[in-house]
């Protein structure tokens, strides 16, 4: 039985005031059996960890550097994220792949760094619109999954969460239909089954791409969708809470 996870991704948005807002609302929220996490900008991690102490909210980061320390001005290591309260970290988000040129090797290095320090990596994968139109969705998405999973040991694979995020649906207001999302999730789960049947059964697959309160239920009730990675709607506490309440 996979427990749903709803993870918010604030990207480079939000404020300390918004952290407090979420803490107040979630301290009193009634939630189904669901895990909830917020990927806040790194400078807010410690404040979020403290503010969310009496809430069901866990804290996560949006990226990490693969090295433990060194001359990497501006970067943050996994240990620093752990010390600041993070439990999760996004890896391979399409904005990191596209804007910061992180290729599959860079994504794998970051997944490994996360696992080494005890962070749960949320590995983001997804096809562009051109790739979908060229009917290459499965090849692209499974290729991104295998670039990481082929290189991991079995006991490392079970510690990863995968988020399927079609790039054309991120921040566009254009959501994949439940059928489109389910089909890709099922293909990922089938591919994981080639590593190990238990891995395929247990590993959580999130959907991301313009998820909002109005479309969350139909996505989250698909058999292979185990939660959501929510960008824009995670900046509005009432919308995000409504999405969490649709899960589980
Ligand atoms: C994201 O950034 O991972 C995301 C899914 O964004 P949005 O919900 O705004 O499409």
C-alpha cells in the first residue's frame, strides 16, 4: 500500500510570511492519510522546519550540489540541507535540466549525493511537447528513469520517488489528462518491474504539471498515480490544502 505524497514546489517564490501562513493553516487542517512536503527556497528551510514543527508538513529543497563541500560558490550540499531540516530534495526538475543544463549524468550525481546523506530524492522526468508530438514520450521518460536507476544499487532504488512532469504542462495551465498521465505512470511502473516486482509495487510515482484543486481528484484517483508535485498552486495555502485533502 503506497501512501500518497503531495509535494509543493515553491520554486524561487514565497516569503517567510508565507511559511508562517502555511504553518498556521496546516496546524489546524484535517487531512486524510497523506504525506505533505513543501520544497521551499534554501534560505527558508530552517524557518520552515521550525514553523512546521506542530504540523504534518515536511520540508524539502529544490536542488543540491553533488559534492559534499568545496569551491562551488553559490551552491549548497546535501549535508547542509539536512542540517537545515530538509528531508526531500527535487532532482532533475525540467527547469534545472533546461535552464541550468543538468544532463542525465548531473542528475544521477545529485541523486547519489542525496542518498548518501539520507535525503529522499524526488527524481523528475518528463517529455517536451515536441517529443510528445513525435510519439517519443515513453522513450524519453523511461530513458531518464533508466539513466538513474540502471546505475543505482537495489537498496538505493527503493529510496527514490519519481515525479512524472510533462514539460508542456509545467506552469502552463495545461494539465495532462488523467488517461495521459496514467499511461505514462503505468509505463514507468512496468519498467521498474524489470528491476524488481516489489520495487515496482512500492515505489511512489507523483504527477506534476498544472495540478490544482479542480483537477487533483481525477488525477490522484488513477491507479498508478501516488501523489502530486505541485508548483503554482502550492503558493496559495487554501488551494494546496484542497489538493492535499483530495489525496488519500
Ligand atoms: C513544478 O514546478 O514542478 C510544477 C508542476 O509546476 P506547476 O504546478 O505550476 O505546473
